[in-house]
C-alpha cells in the first residue's frame, strides 16, 4: 500500500504530465499554423510521449492500490507564441519545471521510506535528462539561426527528421494526421 503523501504527490505529477501533453498540442498547432511543419510533427509526438508518461504513473499508482484523482484543467495558458524560438524557450522552461517536480517527488518517496516508488521514478529522472537536453539543443540551433528564414527552414526540416527517427525507434510508424 502506498502512503497518502506519496499518493498525493504521484497524483500531482500525473496531472502535470497530462498538462504537458496539452501544452505541446497547443504548441504543435501554433507551429503548423505558422508554417513549421517539422516542429509541429515533433511537438505532436512530444504530446503523445507526455500522455505515455502520465499513463505509466496512472498504472503504477493503481497497481500499488492508490486512487487516481484527475484534476480539472483550465485552458492551456500560452498559445500566443511570437516565434519558433519563443515556443522552444517555453518547452525548455516547462521541462526544467517538470524535472524539479520529479526530483521533489523522489525526495518525498525517500522521506516516506517508499523505496519502491523511488526506484520506479528513476526512469523519469533519466527521461528528464534527455528531455531537457533535446529542448536545449533545439533552442541553441534556433538561436544560432537568428531570424534568418533559411536557417529556420533547415531547423524545421531537422525537427521533422528527429521526429521520424523517434517514431521509428518507438515502432509507432508515421506522424499523426495533421
Ligand atoms: Fe513528461 Fe517532458 O516530461
């Protein structure tokens, strides 16, 4: 059985992961509307990954006898993006917030002596290293390109390739219909 504190913290994380999925959907839509098809495909895939992050925690909590409580969610706040750089700055900031949240959850598990959940969270800790590094790498490239359309076009193509490689590695085939 899982403690109330750990259950509460897991539920909070479940809701953050769901919010992440919705946030990246909003970003994907903005990118598509603004001509960045590669970035859009990348963010749609990212949104699916966040839902998978949420589902893993839902199954884990339920398997341990905890009740899942879905919070009501308001509208995704930031849809008025200005540039592609703006989008990925916000992706990085969001991932940094999620990393801090996972670390805090890990701390609660240890304080509660729930080493099983702490061990389970190791996957998320490793995943956050990759998520932050990917977002930072993309942002660096966009910053190097500045406002040059040619550079942004190439970055968008690269995001398309990254997305396809990710989907191939995950065995999920082509990008979702856009
Ligand atoms: Fe589920 Fe991107 O953190």
